[in-house]
DNA sequence: GCGATTAACGTGTATATGCACATTATCTGC
DNA sequence: GCAGATAATGTGCATATACACGTTAATCGC
């Protein structure tokens, strides 16, 4: 039997949603591959960098700046805490938790950022500056679809 | 304390990857909301419709046409099989499995498609035909990033 | 036709995502 | 200052995603 790609050739999907989802997977894969040596996924690096900028932050606060669901953020913190890159401790307000980077976390974020810049540059080269700007504008508009 | 959105106002992310990921979540959420009455997510509806077009298909074949990882497809079939919308049975080749729609699956897909058309139309209206075409082209190029 | 290769699939593990519901603590109006 | 509203978090459940590894069966080279 021939290779499966020759039997099922790629063709554009009529569904705009699937197109965005597939692009998201592809771009995520691309960034994750570039970031691989850092041991971080692009989602994790983003979390660390956002934390660095917002530190010390609450879980809800981090969720808000990253625009990720609060409960998702809650769980996404776990592997990073387990890896010793951040700490989650009781906040001043007894309802809140304080999330803070560790030294290891700061270091990992710095190393990741170097690789991230490579990925950014590669994507810019790939799309061209103009198309990248158009894409960014369109994505922003799409994001506004969500309430 | 003020509402959290006033403390952490939205601002564009410098990371192209995150922008795509967020847009993906937003558009998925939008489609899923429209599809809600059908009881299907956009990913599930897509699976059913692709299956309808490719029936009878193997798991790998379905994965290829939908451009989803084979093992992901394997697991995504489970809830739909549990809901009685499709069946997974041994294929002619003893290595393969045959995936087929049930009558309930065909019906669910048809109902879902009506709602899906609404979502498609709404998005087209929201972005405008021209921008939608631009977006589609850009997303296709992004998807080509993945090997 | 036999051994090596390849194809198709399943599963363990891990991350990511978000809804519904519950808990606890602060705050607000009176 | 107490009752009700609100805020911040945690958890159960379900889906989606994919890598690494293992299994089984067909295929290919000779």
C-alpha cells in the first residue's frame, strides 16, 4: 500500500474553525520544537514570562493576563511547581494564593526566551513582515469573538 | 476590589504563537456555542462529517484526512462510539479497524451541519469576505509549518 | 517462503482546556 | 455586626492533544 499521504492528499477544510485549530497546532508544534532544548513548552514559557512581569501574582490574575481559563491556569501551574520553577503559597488575602518565580524559574525563562526569539524571527521570515502584521490583526479580531 | 478585567486590561501578546492559540480557543468556543443544541463539539462534528465523506474509513485514514494525530483520533472516537454515533469494528486487513457511522450518527451530523452553517455565516459576516479569504490563506501557510 | 521491514493500531504518560459545582473568605448594606 | 452578595480558589468530569513504546500483521527482497 502506498504511503497514506498519497491516498489522502491534503485539501483545504471548508470549516474556518478547523483551519484555525490546525494552524494553532502547527504553530504550537513549531514553537515547541524550537523551545525543546529549554525543556519548556510555549505555553509554559508564556506562563513564566507573564509571571515574571506580573510577579507576585494571584492565580486569577495570571489567568487574566494570559487570558486562560482560571481553572486551566490552576492546573497548568502544577508541572512548573513540581519542576521547581515557581511556588504557589498562601496570599495575604486568605482566599488568594501567591505565585512567584524561583531562581530556577527565572533562569529557565531567560533561556527559553532566547529560543523563543529565534522562533519569532523564523516565523517573521517565513510569513514576511506584512503578512505577519495582517495575521496578527485578524487573530486579534477573532479573539474578540469570545466573551 | 475592582473587577479583575479593569486591573488586568487586555493587551496584545508579542508572541505570535500565543495569538494563534488564543484565537483558536475563541473561535472554537464560538462554534461550540452555536453547535451546543446538537450536543456535538466542532471537533466531533468535523469527525462525523469527514467520516461520512470517507466512509468506511480506517482510524489512520480518518486521522490523515482530518490532519489529527493518529493516537488522538483513536481516543476521539471513543466518546462518539459511546454515544452510539459511530462504530469501530475489525477491518478486512487484520491490522486495521473499520469506522462507520450509525444512523444516529448520520442524523446528528446532519443536524449539526445546519448549525455549523450558521456559525460559518456569522463568522463571514463578522470578518467580511475579503478578510476571511486572507485569513484562510494565512492559516493554510501556517499549517504548512508542521512537517 | 523466510527474515527484515513497514504498516496499523493500542496504551501509558503528560499536558492543555474549560464547565459545573463546592468551599472558604472578604466585603457591603443596612 | 450580621446576612447576603461577591471574590478567589479547588475539584470532578470530560474532551483534546501528542510523544514514546509496544504489539500484531501484512509486505517485500531475495
